[in-house]
C-alpha cells in the first residue's frame, strides 16, 4: 500500500468537505471555512471563509433549535467569541458557552475556566476557574474511559502540566502527552519533545526531543519547526547546521509563527545558513512587527536609520523605534527584565523613538543595574560620573563601576567576547571601578585584538607609540642633564630630532578625554 502524504490527505479532505458543503452539511461548511482561512488543502481565501462561516453559523443555530446539542453550542460559542464570519460578539459567545457548560460539556468548562483565570470577558476569579477546571478534568477522564481520543488526552495532559483542576504533576502530564502524540496529535508530539528537552516528567534527552519535534513538524506544527530550527542553529541534540536551521525557521514563519519570523529575519540579515538579503530580512521583520513584537520593530528602526543596502528613512526609523519603546515598556510592566530595561534606557539616552531624556535614561539604567546587569551598571556609572540626568558623584560611580567590572569578568569566564574584552581593558586603563593597571589593560586589549576587535589593536598601537616617545624623552632628559653638568652649550640637531613630541602627547590626551566607554 502506497502511503499518502499529509498534504495529500488534507487536499482530499477539502474535496470531500466541498461536496458535503454543497449539500448544506453544517459541519462541512465549518471545516471548509477553517481550511480556506488557513490555506490548508485549498488556496487561502478569507472572503470565502467568511461566507462559509456565516452559512455554518446559521445552520448550527437552526440545528440546535430542533435538537439541542452541547458540541454544536460549543462551536456557536466560539464563532461568536472569535468573530468567525462576523464581528466578534463576546456577550453572545459567553451566553452560548454557559449554556454548553450547563450540559457538563468538558471542553466548554475548560474554556470558561480559562476565561475566569485570565479575566478575559468575565471578572477574574481563580477559585471559580479552578472549580470549572476540576469539573472539566473529571469530564475528560470519563470521556477517555468510554472512547480514548487524542484531543482528550492532550487536554488532560495540559491540565496536569499547569496544575489546573488538579495538583501540578509533570510525570502524569508527560504520560498523557505521549498517549496523545502516539495517536497523531501534532501539538502533543511537540509537548512530548518539550518534556524531553527540559527533562520535565522524564529523563532529559535531546535526541528524543529532536525525534518528537520532527514528528510534530511533519504534521505541520509551527512551534515544533521553530524549536527544531533553534536546535540546528545551536547544535543541541544534532550537529550544528545553519542551513537546516533557516529552513525550519522559514517553514514556521510562513505559518505565521512570530518568533520564527524574527529568527528568519535575523538569519537573512547576517547570512546565517542563507544568502544575506537585507530586504528579505526587512520583510520578515515587518511581518513580525505587525504582531506587535517590539524586538522586530527595534531592528527595523536600526535598519532604516543606518540605510545600509536599503533606503535610509529617518522618519520611518523613528516610527518603528516608537513602536519598539512602547512595546518594551509594556513588556517590562508585565514582567520586569534587566535586558529590556537596558534597551529602554539606551533609547531614551539616544532619543530613538522618543525625545532624548537623560533623566529617564538614568532611571531605567538604574532599574536594570539593580538587577545586577553589568552593562547597565557600566552605563549608569558613566552617567553619574559625567552628570548626565543625575548629579555628579565620583565615589558612587566608582562603586557601580566596580560592580560592573565584576560582572563582566564573570561573563568573560564563560564567553571571551572581543568587545567585552576591549571594554574591560579600557576600565583597567582608566581605573574605572578598579585600580588603574596599564599592564593588565594591555593584556585584555591583546586578547580582544586576537579575537578581531580593531579598536583594541588601535589602542595597543597608540599606547606603544606613547610609551616609545616617553622613553625617548627620558633618555634625552638624562643626556641634557649630562651636557649641562659639563658646562657645554652644545646645540646639536640630534637633540632636536629626539625632543619630546608635544603634538603626539596632546593628541594622545585628547583621545583619552574623548574616548567614549559607552
């Protein structure tokens, strides 16, 4: 028997649903609408999907009048809640969902529980949510006894995983995910892979994670495609392969996966596993930014501001920067994060997406620095030292510099980054947070230069030139003293030739004063 591929099955299903829809079979209208909406087995057509959804809704309501049925009511509820074929109507959707719950429909109870847990369309009420989850779990377990089904097993697994309606239990969750995955549930296969990846409820196994991610990806699960992309990119559980990573990112991106779109854009931007294509990167960053992803918006701001290989557009850059900073602030309110706070601070400092505001920048750097982010500690100390947006306080700045260099040195133990080696070298040279030590500074500059940092090599050259000149000056000073002691008024051109070069000294001093450590 020749195996039928998944895309072929979907196409055949679409053909059967089309025939049934022509005979006014309500469920066929509903499923065909989903397929046109997602472009599964047919060419995507949102307008036709809307018409089919409207037809299905009318048929479902009429059908329920004649013969009330919880499954039909559940579909109607979700069509109103999600606005399928119409404007969303949360009130009407909630009414139908509650009717369904009265019939002890486990899926409806599960969904309403989630709404009460999040406060989505109803007052937030964790007690009521858990009560509904508990009823839903009992219903799912009863259904599973009567007729084992992948979607039921998946729901049970999810409830154990998140502790909804029961005690949180990773082991039980894993067992149920495997049951559902082996019956072909694509997202259960993804969750099984995730459990192996994290070692949650089972022994950690990257090879098993890869195996289950591949199964889920073949079934069209975008999340699995994205995770596979990361594993190939980072060489976890598989040999590192940037080309395969990009292909998985691209496949997930085409299915609308937000983070995969960002990853695909980054690959195109750097040429990792694919030919470098700035315009292609911009296109995917735009797709991602439309989903209100602030990181994508920020990248677009950087690209349009720089104008490298695309037309420079400062107005468009500021528009995307503005989207980015608003998004970052919103993210940080929900879940404070040192890295995001640092990025917000940098945008206030530079005036990207907002008016330049040193006081606001100092405040955000301070918040991030308090979370032990060494980069923010460095920037905040620098602002205190220069009196930017905050009073000058040399002692305070040195204490914060000390915390920053301690953090940098810990990072360098795990990752000898060229730019960070250069920064630490500058801190030793300038005595920022640590006793000034030119010898140690040169060691860090040498390491940074070996890793490809051109600024470190330039600094080494400047230090060498300065030291050579200083040595010549010392020798000539001794020679002049010797001549003077002999009472000789020799005015040899040789002494002029090796006289201390004041211009070089002045240039070196200017460089030291102007060099930005930020």
